[in-house]
C-alpha cells in the first residue's frame, strides 16, 4: 500500500510504494502540496501494480502518466487540463481549416488526416499525447507503399501541421510527426518538360477546351489549378493581359497574352458574365486529380504514354501506381526551358513562371508586362 510522508528538513512530500520487483521505494514527489503528492503517489502505485501483473506496456504506461498528470493539474489549479483524443482534435482542426483553405486543399487535408485515424485504429480514441513518432513512421511507410514518395511526403507534412496546431492550443508539448523524416526521392522518376513536337501531338489529341488549357499552361506557365480557375473577368482584351492570384503561393500576377492565346480567346464564345470561367468543364471539376487523369488520357491518345491497364494487379487499389515522367505540370517545365533556351534571364523566367527566389527579392525587381511580353514572344508558336 502506497503512502506519503514528510522527510526531515524537506519541504516536499515523499511517496512510499513497492516496485514490481518487490523492492520498497521512498521517493520525493517534488511538491509540498499534499493533495498533489497523494495523486502522484497513487499514479506510481498503479503503474507498479500493473507492472507486477505483466500488463504495463509502453502505451499503457503513457496512458497512466497522461491521465495522472491531468488529475494532478486539476487538483493543483482547480481546473481541467486541456485534452483531446485524436478523433476529436482532427474534427476540430478540420473545421478551422475549412475556413482558411481552398476546397481542394481542404479535401487533401481531410483525406490525409482520416487516413492516419483509420491506420492507428482504436488508438485514435486515446489522448493525443499517446501518439508516438513510431505510429507516424509506420503510417508513413504504409502510405508510401501505395503512393509516390512525393505524395507520401506531402501527407507527412500535413500531419506535422495538424500536430503543430495542437501544440499551439496546449493539447500536447511535442510533435510526433516532426521526428519522422521525409522519404528520399532520389530513385523516383523525375518529371521532364515536353518538347515542341510532343506538344504539337498533344494539341492534336485535345478538344477545344483542353487545347486552350495546354496553350495557357505553356504561355503563362501556371499550374493546372490556377488555369482551371481563370474567368473572363481576369482577361483584359484591350492590352491583352491576364490577372490572377495563384492558389499555392497566393501571389498576384499580371501576365501578357501572346498571339497563340489571343487567337484562342478570339476563336471561342465569350460570356456576358464576367465571372464565367474560360474553361467551364474544368472549372466544374471539383478535384484537380480528375483533370490530371483526363490529361493522362490525352497523353495516351497522343502516343506519349502507355495506356493504363484496368486489369487487377497485385495489391489491388492499394498497389503503387507507376509514376509517369510527363504530366500537365510538364508544360510548366517546358515554359521555363523554352524561355531560357531563347536567352531570357533567370530573373525574367522566375517572374513569368512565379518561382520565388532567395537570391532575387521581388521587392527589388520591377519588370513590366511589356518586358515579359517580349520574353514570352521568343517561345516558338506551337500552333503553326
């Protein structure tokens, strides 16, 4: 039976308890508060008793300590210690993220968080503090078996954000995901640019809308998520420019529309509604991944990638899909490559594409739309 005692010449209470090996211990609780000392002593006794019965696993020890700390805190300051299990915290966290994230980013965060919850099973019902780096590591390795290294790393980074936000509201003191390293990507297939002959083959395989998206990707160098969001309000047909705010970096950009883009815009039906999208079908598609899959089919039609087999393979839906070295994002690579091949400076190329640079601050770089127009016009007209 555990008990507390005052030691001579000490302001703190001591706990007398028996360890699992039968040894009687006399240990300081390091507190002069009797109620707190009683709670601490009770925790030690409980852990020792379960250890003697062979029930004290690492997770069980953490659970006892976590609940005990909360009780000591409550006794000491007369209020509850903030706490939450993983499921409860993720629900609260996602509600806050729904306000600040775009729909596609929120969907990605939600999918990743629920993937982790499903993976750790019943442990998701326990206090956040019981989640360990080893849990995150096992999940990361599980995810990497069915997804590319880049996607697995993105998932890990998302989980780090989730736990960091829990630290900010005093639910935990350490981020278990921060101790897990990102996967090395040296062996993963690298994306490459599309050549001009390849782009022409792609354009031949496109319908009108996809043709426009390909041309915009090549001549303004933006991501598929930004191109699908373009509206007629973005376009100035007087001086042939387009304005947008990039989804990923929130960067405001004004870019020139060179002749291939001008010809495309003049060839399609415009709208009296300034909010109408330039690419209605793409705009109505909720997930960027769906558009990426559609473009993959165009690449297949153009004979640039092999068709994906729908035949069941080892691993089923969880099997890792082969990573292609070309995708819609390759057009962004092409834009950079063609600009540099035409002798355009790195500073100009970065300004057009929207790459940030630690060497060149935008605060000290002022390039006009006409400067960029002259640079982009050096790219070969792939429509000829």
